[in-house]
């Protein structure tokens, strides 16, 4: 009897539905109801905690990393609708930074940072090239055995001039990200 019950359970349709992308979703896209399908999938608890099981939690959110058709929508792929509403307009620029210059990779989508460029002049000086830039994505290639030396951070800035200043400073290898906490 127990064997029969176990077989029936394994063959039964999963009861939980999870959100997948119907089309390719690029960073900066605001998720529409037609972009998402709910499909029944049996997932381990630790995986299901990282993905969406409700279409309403995804619709209106801002995509921060490329999601291909058929892929599960992970919580790290979509910011809340609150961020999406304020993310309209501006430019996105990605910079690869040494880990210590990127707050050791301890950044997440939606956070705000200032971008400081250190100028190779005598004496050495620094200048803020972007204030209050929004973090759209953090690509950290570290794994359990190896801590990556660099982190790629995609930032949203308000205009093309600021984006080119950030790109120029990144090419010079002189960018540091600064995050403020608890300062009014």
C-alpha cells in the first residue's frame, strides 16, 4: 500500500505554480501580465523560496538581469514595482570593479550608490562622477570555493553625460562605489 501511495504522489500533477518568462526579458523592462506564465512545477523548498509563485508579485516589477523564455523568474531578477516606477528614464552603464572598490560585492538591485573617480594627478584627488546612482544588477562570479577578484555592477544614471563620465572613469580603472547609511 505504501509503495502504491508513493507512486501516485510522484505521478501526480504538482500543486504549486511558479512564474516563468514567456518571452526574453531584458534589464530595464517593466513586467507586463503577458510576459509571465504560471506553470505547475515541483521544486525543493530552498529553490521555491527564491522564485515567484504569484503573478501579481512580478507584474509591474523591473527586470534587472536578462531572463530567457521558459526560465523561472527569480526574486533576484525582478525589483519591486516601487523601484520600477522610479526607474523610468535614464541610462544604464556596467562597470567591472575590483571587489574592494565595489563594496566587496555586497550590493543588491535597487540600492543607491555614489560613484567616485580617483584622478591620477599630483597630488592624487577624487571626484564624484555620479550621485545617487541606482544599482540595477550585480554580477559576482564567486562560488563556494573561490572569491572572484572583480564584480560587475550595472548602474542607472540620470543622463548620458553622467553615463559617459562613469564609463571613462571605469576605463581608467579609478572607480570606487560609496553607499551611505543612516545619514539624513
